[in-house]
């Protein structure tokens, strides 16, 4: 093969003790890619960071501008030959494709390079598998991986039947090994779905117990600083790492605010461009925290060179999970990392976004303004009313004190006049008690 030039033949030289698996990234740069619209943006920065999180060292890159992926090989014949030569030169063990690819595309690239091929979806799922801690997260990742593998069993190098202790008693007359594996995968998927459905029922029960609380969910692109914000606001002892997808399990903590009801703040799994559909579906129960929240706080990495693309990706995912109409605050985080040349663009984004703030969750800068706005929103959420209770029913007055925040109480000749603020649902409950006692509520504010 003739010597060819490569787009990015070598990345940083590894340390002598770097024993990670070596990979070459294959990237088709298509319309809509941030690097085509923003000067200085590295088109493979994110996939390289994902690979690093997965414990893989990206040693080289082959990329090609295309309007759409090649249906058979993802990139053209010439770039595929270039990929083979670079992988040989770097002694790579792995090809990473920065897009979800079809089984046929993956098979053809593997046959050309004689190396294992992992696409973007598989890489993200591998990271999720590494970072899953709770039983629920482990099941969710396993379900997504099995669903993804269903159409790709023909190019898998190992058979899932071995994990079942062999095929004895599982195959029918004339059944092939591939058919056996497909049946095993289908059965496992069914079992996992039932287990996750039970977990979701338990979660729904817990959500009902929180109905009197004000629920806030931190959402945003992966590594935007959601866990740092949770720790800053609640003092929670949560894992904080400067890595993609360091948080998979939802963490919910009480946020001690000056309001007469519980405020619950939840950290959620981060979003990313081209997030595998299977993961969104599998994490249905986890994402319930966002769907059922009274308020979303959209955390944005203000130092990201692709900030607008990151925000659009989050908005698309929120729409996919039914959160597009939720009230929200937009919090531009990592002010301490924003370069001087980024500040003008940040000001424009602030002007465009209603209820937006700039903070550094690490240093605490700007946090007070966010807290102040959240308090305003929680107060707006409360219902108010004014009531007259007979002196003979002081027990009802005491009950009102336990159910609401009493702003004013006067003992007059005709009864006890009380003005109070209620959590959602509590006002109707209180007025129902008055009606049962034969006392109709006075005019309310």
C-alpha cells in the first residue's frame, strides 16, 4: 500500500507505564458537527475524553468530511485504507467510531482492519457499565447493552449462552447457535424489564410520599458540574470527578431553605450528544426525578467551547423524556474557567435566557442569587387564605398551625382571624376540614 498522509496521525506520546488499550478514532465530520461551525473546536475532543473515561488511550485519528455516512463502510474506501495503515503503524488494538453504526458497517470495518470495532453507543454504554453502582443502574445498563446487541449477534466473538452455563436444554431441534443466543438475549431482556418495572413501582411509591415537598432536579450535559452544585447547595457528600458520566445513580438530598416544607434537590445522569436511545429508555425510572420535578435547574458548563450545542442537546433530551414544559433556571457554571474571549458570548447567552445565572459551584461565586430566585419560586408556589375560626374550636386553629405557615393571627370578639400560606394540596385539605366541621371558609386572598 502506498504511503499516505493522515489527518492526525499521532496524539500525545504516552507515558512509559501507560498500559491502556490503544485505539484509533474514525470520525465522519458531517453537517451539524460543532467543529464545522466553531473555529478551533477539536472534532474528536469529546470521543477522546469518552475513550479516556473508558480506560482507552486514543493514539491517532482518521477523519473525513461527508454529507452522510457511507452505507457499507461509514467512510470512503481511501479513508478505510488510511485507517488500516495508521492502526498498523500505531499497533492499535481497537477502532473507535464516533457515531452509532450499523452491524454491517461494523463488520466491514472489522474485516478491513482485522481489529475490534466499538462505536460511540457501545463506548458510552461501557462507561455506564463501569460507573454503575446501584442495583438499579446495573440493571439499566445491562438492559441497554442487551437490546443493542440483539441485532449485532452475528459479529460478536463470544456467545452469551456460555454465561447461562451452556446450551443444554435450551436449543430445539435444528436450532443454530445464533438462534439460541438470540433467544437467550430476548429472555434476559424480558427478565430485566420486569425487574426494572418493579423498581419503578417502588420509586413511584416513594414519589407519592414526597408529594408535600418541593422537588428540584439538576439536569445538564455530562460534566457540567451538577454534583458539585448539589454539594454546594446541600452539603451532600457525593462523588465529584472531572470526568464524563461520573454520576449515574440519582442522588436526592434535603435542601435546607427558609420555607415551611421540604425542598428536595436531585442530581441526575448527564446528557450527551448522540446519547444511545437504549440508555434513555433503560434509565426511565432514574429520569423520573426530572419528569416529576417542580423545577429544573439546567446546569451548563460556561467554559465549554461547544456551549450552545451542549445546551441544544440537553433541550432535545428533555423533550424526549417529557420535560420540555417544565419551569427551569439556567445556571452557567464554571465561571472560574471561562476565558476572557468567551465572556462576550456568555453575556449574549445570559441575555437570551430568561431566569439565567452565572456561577462557580466550586468557588461559590453567584450561588446566593440562585438561592434567592429559588426561594421566590417556592413562595410563589404556596397558596394563601384568610379564615375565621370560633373561639370554641381552638383545636382547629392549632391544626392550621401544624398544616401551614401562619402569617397573622388575631383574637377578636367574633373569633380567631388567621392568615396562612399552604403547600400545594394542603389548602384544599384544610378547607375540607372546615366544611366537615360546619364552618365555611371566609374570603381568601
